[in-house]
């Protein structure tokens, strides 16, 4: 059966709203990056965990013990790069005072990038001869072998300061408790929200949620970083506004006592009359339909066909 | 005096705590106990959805766990395989999280089959009932590939056909011969202890109904997907495995079964009740004992703090 | 439009376990080394632009794949209906190929990680530096695991009749001992340690020091109690006392736990996840457009 294909139906699989929202976030970030180049009075609130970096490095220098840094267990992605970016700040401070550092990586790609970035820091400081190639190590890509390796390192070397930033999973508490047992000062951040409570319990300072992403802007005050942080804040404000509008719209549609009834409901991308009125549910609301795309199985796009002898039997949707 | 007692209560040696925990969690393993706890909504929903899948359908199963999280994940995996075997559903098993995972899955199915054969049941056989599609190091890429073109995502994978002894394309097996795209799979399961749960929701959403089975610590984060309707079932940790075993034994919203007010669907118990209760039922009581110990130690610590404060104030 | 979207077998395909495929793989490796040598000799002022260009075009593919309309209800025999669908079809067909690129890269990087590991530990071993004994253990474990696992794999491939415990030789026993007997159990033991750490951390940290800590402790206790068998006892008691009074039914542990989960825990986590998600988009955007000045913090 042929059905008319509505405009935007090609976004049936992804939902136009999600695509538009992502585009909006990108525009906010890029616009504010440009804007930040022209303005230098943009405010970032105080983040205690990042203020503690100087104290932690100072403590390690006084004690003559190493600083241990772990950029999480994830692959080379935005989280790992952000973690290593924060660590370059730590390493810059440590390099000036000849404080030993150990950066433990659980992913070979992260290890490669970390090595290059840390070497660059020593180069920029003009003390390339102090760079120890073994200060950046690949321990293991096995989660608990990595946890055992890092814990052993912290215990044997009696680390004075530990920085755990990035994607941590179950091994987060192992790291935190081990560092706690040797009396190290700890600054941690996990992008996995389930590990944040463990870090909060055991660590001295914790960056929660996107304070982790704000770190590069906070430490460097570069226009690119500050601008993108402001763009992120604009996006969050937009989400808050959408939530408030959604609450108002849903309350109006469903009714404060959930008594409103409907006589037709959307099914397979088209409104159909119901046999009998029924109470409206969350799935019937405008906000829900906007976020949950519908796909009518009867839609058909007229397309030319492949010649029979070259048709690929296995491919296609 | 109060201060001395209070200080002592706050500074109990941690090795004592470890010893007590070891004893307390070991006892229920030797003296099995029954703990009547109602199943979570996510587990009940998962069971209802799985029991409604027509016999002979294929489930896409991402087995992203290894023995490091076997306390949580193995019970979930065993429960799912038992349901699939009982209902004659087929499974295409792959992994994007850990290179060890495919072997761990195969070994676990072999354990299940050993018990099934001993009990006179047919084994859940490779090639006819399930295929192993292997490990793919890039989770993001592979999941995008599965969402776009499932046959190309698993192209060139072969397995041995037991009838002929030859290595054949997995898409010639009874498991995958009628599967051309992801929506041909009745459900997509992900049993994981890592962020592949998030990646699965990001990339496979709206292609086929999704079910996640995660470790206990990932539960709160993963619940968001269940509450928003992005996944149709969620099993969390040892409790999830225990819930599934309870539902497998008693059924959901059927006479004599578990009653759920929030999940309206009904689902019968498994037709064959032999060896239904295993890892979840075995590990759930030790979890209860550990939680009790945790509460007691927290109370002791706070009592100690209160006594220390009282003692300090009275001075 | 082909390029990446190879829908029909041709030069870029090879059948598994054939000499044709092996020759193509070796050829690609040789080409890769040649390309690497060329890139290493490129003047350093051009490197930033080459890296930026490769990053941009690699990211552009996935950006387009997300934003460009996907082909609706495409069947295996369809051809594109219009220019927009030409791009849609190409993106769809290229996804599996590009995904294979990332899988291959990830596998190659694993080799790099192994090289790093061995370099550090063999160096420590040969120079007899501090803790060299641990490095010796690692080297021996590495060689044994690799040798026996590969031997076992090829043995089982050649002799499919080998089943669990029957017809085993030394390579099968050693592979089983090293993998199932040691690696798996070590990993399970490490995960189990977390339970002990949770107990000691909770005992040390869960103190009523402030109003916020009190609320946290109270919520934690309620949630923990609600996971125990005690919930059925208390809930049964509340139901018997409440009778037809709907308000009193709210004092059931399971109801209180559901309220904490639905109205406190889940929205909090959602809020944090929104922030992290937007932060990830921001970071990804900066990496894609090479705006990220890493190392300059």
C-alpha cells in the first residue's frame, strides 16, 4: 500500500528534533568561541578541585615522592584527551620543580598521545633533558590488571599526590582506597556518574560532571576553551527551558489529576480514532512524540531498481 | 570513658572488618537461604518481553562481560540462555567490549549444556541454536555498522557446521539465514559491565527493541534509559539475575506467580523447571548479609562519633 | 558512487584464508610503511595541516552520517531516487567499511601497547633495575600465555573433536590453566576486593557530620533496607495497619525507595549526564576542527 511520505520523514530513524538540538548545541559552542576572542571578561566560577592542583604538586615536591596520574580506562576519545590536557598542567608544574611523575595508561592510543603531549610540555619549559620516557607507561588494557598495576605502583612508590580523571568503572574505588591508604592527596573525576560517589567518599577533591570539561578553560583561560564552556552553558539553559516548557505542556495535556481523556492517538505516524476514549498517557503527549520518532511501515519511496543480475541479496535496510 | 569507647568504635582495624565480611558472605553459600523480595519493574518487563517473542526468532546478544564481573553478569547470562533454550529462541552472540568475552560466553554455554544433557534435555547447540560472531575492537564503529547493515557488519564470519564439518558463512546457519537487517532480530540484548550499554542505546535505538543487563553499580545510571522508554527491559546486578530466576520459576501475573502492579503483561514460568535457580539465587543471600553488615558498621561508626562528642563535651 | 561504499565484491575484497587476501594485506602493510616514511619526512610546518585535514575529513564522514537524511525504507534492490539519496546511500554503504578501519586501527594500537609494555619491562630486566623480578614474571607470563593459547587455538582448529577434558594434550591443559585457571580467577578476585573497600570506605566516611550528610545517610539506609527481605515484613505490616488509608501506604519501604529513585536519584543523574553529554560534544567539536590546543594548559 502506498502512503504519502511527509516532509522530514527521512529523519524518521533519528528524529528531526534530536538532530536540530545537536545542531543548536554546535552553533552555540562555535559562536561563543568566536565571541570569546573579542571579550576577556568572561566569568568562570571557582572549582575547588582544580585550585588544589598547585597544593598537591607542592606537597609531592616537598616529600620527594612521585605524582601518579591516571587518564581513565577508555579509548582515545574526547574524555581521554581532556584528561591528558589537564595532566599537562600538572606536569608543567611538576617539571618546573623536578617532581617525579608517573602517567599510567590503559589504552595504547592514549599512551601514544600522552607520551607526545608530556614530552611537548618538557620541551616548552626548556627542560627536555629532564623528561623520563618511562614516566608515561602503558600498564595493561585489562581493567583489573590495570587496577592491580596502578595500585601496586602507588603502594611501592608511596605516591604523594594522585590524579584520577577520565572514564573509570569498577576499579575507581580500588584506586581511591589504595591512594588513601598511603596518605596521598587525591583529585578525581569520573565521567561515569556511578563512580562519582566512590570518589567523593575516598578522595579529597572531586570534579563532578562537566566540571571535568570546564577544567581546560579554568586552568588556561584560552578563548577557545572559555568560549566553548559558555556555549555549553547556553545549551544547558536551552535544555532547562525545554524541560520547563515540557512540564507545562505535559501538565496541560495530561491534566494535574491525570484525568484528561483522548479520542484519537498517534500510531505509525498517523492519528487514528480510538474505539473508546481513554486517559491520555505520557506517550501521547506532544513532547513525547517530538522526541520519539514514528515510522509508518506503509511509506514507500519510488526508487529505480537494480538490474536483477546485480542485485545484492544481503544488503539494505 | 565515653570518649575512649567512642574513639575505639570509630577506629576498628579494617582487617577485622574484612574478616567479618568474608565470614558473613561465605555462610549463606553453605546454608542456602530464601529471600522473598519482589522483582524490579525492569526485570519483570524484560521477562515479559522475552517470553512474548515467537519461538524460532533470533535475538542479537552482546556478551560484553568476562569473569571479572561474573558475580553480576554470569547469573544474568545463564538466566537468558536458559530462557532462550527453553523457548527455542536463537542467539547471535558478539562482543565489542573485551577480547576474552566470546570465549567466556562459549565456556558458560558449555557449562549450561553439560547440566542440560545430564538432565535429559537437548543441548543449546552451536550453529543450530546459537552462533558466535566474535570480538570487534571498535565498539562505536561496529555498533554503527550493525545498525546500518547487519550482514556487512558480520561479513566473512564463519563457523563449523556440525552436520558437514565444514566452515560455513554464519548467515547460512539456521540462526541468521532469515536475518537481513537489525529490525529482523526480535530483541537486542547487551550484557555488559562497561560503557557499551550507553553506546548500544546511542547507535541501535529505534532499530529494534533494546534490553540492557548491567552490573549493580551501573544500575542507577542505566535506569534513565528504562524510565525514558528507550529500552524495554533492564536487569541490574545480582538482584536482576535473582529476579529472572524467580520469574522463570513462578511466572509473572499468572496464577501462583509473581504479581506486578506496574507491569501489566503476563508471562508463564519456563516449561521445564529443572535447574532454573542457580547463580542469582545462590549469590543473593550473601548480598543481603553484606548489606546488613554495612548498615551495622555505619551505625557503629556513628555511635562511636556520638560517644566521642559526648565525652569531649562533658570534659 | 563507490569509494568506501563497496557494495559489490571487487579488488578491495578477499576471501578469508586465501593467499589472495594475505598478499593484499601484506601489500597494504608495505604501502603503510612507505606512507609512514613519507609522512615522517614531511617538513614540520606542514604536519599541522596534514593532521588537521585528516582529522577533519575523518570526522566529517560521521558528522554527515548523523545529519544527512537517512534513506527511508531502503530495500536491497533500490537505487537512489535523487541526488540527496545518492549521498544517503553512499553514507549508508560506507559505514561498515569505515567501521572496519577503526577496528583495524584499534587492533594495530594494541600491538603498540604491547611493544611499550615489553620495552619498559625487558629494559628493567636486562639492566637489573629495582623490582626486576616482577618484570621477569611478566615476560614469562607473556611468552607462556601467547605460546600455549595460539598452540591450543590451532590444535582445536585442526582437531575439532577435542572437547572439554577429552583428548587434551599439554597445550590444551596449559591454555586452560593459564586462562581459565589463572587470568579469569585473578580478575574475579580483583573485582571482589571492591566489596571490602566499599565496607571500609562506608565505615570511615558515612558519618552524621552535617545536615546534608544526615540526609545522605538516611537515604542510603532506606535504599539498602529496601533491597533486603525485611521490606516484605515491614511493607506487610504497613499494609495491615493502613487498611483503606491510601496515605499510610506511602510509608512502605518499597514506595519510599521508589520515590527516592524516581524523584531524587534519576533526575540528579540525568542532570549530570546532560552536562557530560554537552561537554563531550564540545570537546569533540574542538578536536574535529583542530581548535584544541592540547599541551598549552
